[in-house]
C-alpha cells in the first residue's frame, strides 16, 4: 500500500479542504514541497509499462511554459497481481528514479508514487489516475492555487514539443475554461507491424466519425473522451467528485460528469500521440480494438449506421418543445421508431416528468435534460439502434456520408488514410 510522505503541511486537516478530507486518496504521498510557481501538474498511471521512459523523454523535451510543471508517475498494481509484474513494476520505479537523476531541469519536476498492492476490487487505471490527481489537488491547495491545471497523460504516449506551452497558455487566455481536451493523433507509421497501423487508421476513423456524427445530430457534448487528452482545473475536478476507480472507461465516465458544467474546450495548438499498440488489458478501447482487428486479419471495418444519427437529430431538435408541451407523448409519437422504443426502454417519460417539475425555465430544463440524457445514455441508444434497427456499415461509406453532410461541396474519398486526414482537419478546425 502507499505510505504517506513526510511533508505534513499538506495534510488535509491543515489544508481545511473538504474534498481532500472526505473523498481523496490518503496523503500527502510526495515529500518534497511544490515550487511556488507550479501551475500545471501532469499525472501518468503506469502498469507493467516498458515505454514509460520514452513518454517522460517526450515531456522533458517540450518547450518550457511560463510556469513550473510537475509530472507525477503512479506505478501501480493490485495486491493479487503476478510476481512477474510486481517485480517489473519495482524495476520500473528504479529506472524512473535513475532517469530523473539524469534529467534535472529548472521548470520541470518528476515524482514517482509507488502504488503497490492496491485493493483487488479497486486497482486499475481509474484508481491510479485518482491517486495522482488527488495528490495534484493537495499540492495546488498547499500553494492556494484553485485553478491549477491537472493534465492526464499515459505511460505509452508522446506529445508535441509545444504540449506544455499549449496547455498552460490555453488556460491563461481562456480563464473561464473548466476542462479541455488536447487534440490527438495516433501514429500511422513506426516500428510496429503494418497491420497495427492499418488497424489504427480504421479505429481512429471510427472515433472521429462517432464524435462528428454526434455533432451532426446536434448533441451538445461532442468531444473525444480519451484519457491521455484530459486537462481540468483542480477546482472543477474537486467540485465533480474527482476521478472514479473504474478499471476501464474511467475517462469516458469522468467526463460525463464534467461536460454539463459547460466551458469545455479543445486545445488544438498542441497534440498528444497515443500508442496504437494492441492490448488485452481492458475489455474495450484502443488496444482491444487493434487486437480484434489483427485477430480478424484486417477484415472490413464497420461502424454505426448514419440512420442512427439522423434519428437522434430529430429527437434533439424537439428537446425544447418537450419543456413547453404539456402532452409530451404526442411529441414522442412523432419520433422515429428506433428512438420511440429506446425511450420507452429507459422510462423516458418518468425521467422527463421529474426534470420538467424541477426546471424553472427552458434553459434550466435543457441543461438538466442533458445532464441526464448524457453521452452514456446516447451511446446506449446507438447500440440499441445497431442491434435492433440499423446494422453497422463499412467505415469508409459512413465517413463519406458524414463528410458530405458537414461539407459545403460534394466529395467521395476512396482511401481510408485520406478520409482520416479529412476528419483530422475537421477536428482541428473546431
């Protein structure tokens, strides 16, 4: 288990911070006092990770922002983990500490947290992120910096050379920002098998197609939900209860709590480059998608049918009417069958009645509606429509539909790589 550090002035009782007292992982863990100009803290979960030093090098080689930066690496494993992984994690701690000794730089401080033998039921990437992010909160609170920036990163990621400057400057120029997602691109070439890069083209196309198809449907929270791209202020992180302890999908569920607050942005001036490697660590996500692609020997990649988003758009267009219309059933009866049946399945009218009853205005109603009808509920609808109404279609066909819907001129892209470049341009321009 993690042992608290010796820097007792960071103890939550002395900081008089409710979040740290009631909800945070126990600490302080890091003994060293934070530098007074620390405004950005990056948190990296690390589990059995051979590429962590490359990630640290990527951050080390970044241009210096006009603040001090900390990087907290949480090397972690469960109490029931194999002896081999426990030994490798111990070795990882050793090589990171050796690397730190040889990479001292004025504006950048690296710290390692030994998250060993964590409770079996909780151990995973969510808890590892939480441990590091809670420690970041503790350090910002000691400095009395309420809007200190906490950034998530991964132990197999790289970043653009201006990443640190881009994140810091964005929050300085838009101080109302609650959270922001850094632009990302998966590497499309390198020292992995060619099949991996074919797979990541398909998977990233799927990610960007889904996000922009939701935007076509006018759903209000259209952001990528990739953990290594998350940045958030310490104040907002605490307000929404901190990171969850999920073993997978922690990033998606965390952001569903953040999006309804508004003032969410994308940082397009810098970039994160997540790894495209295959993995079976978690039941979904990039690694699992690439592994499945390779196991299926690169067969045709399918994604959600555009008809799903056409139907969703019809519902979104009628949300404001649901507030004013006393007989909401008459509006629901006008919706496509895929929507009608899904709404019935999730007891929509009952939820709608409660939301309307507690709403004082149309704008209040809409905000409350989407706090409930969030990205998770929408994703479940998309899966329901796929399973019962609209079968998945070829990814290139789907992307071409989307490009023609959001472009001012007609086009047809025959190459997946070119299609991906088009969607990257779309995301970069928003």
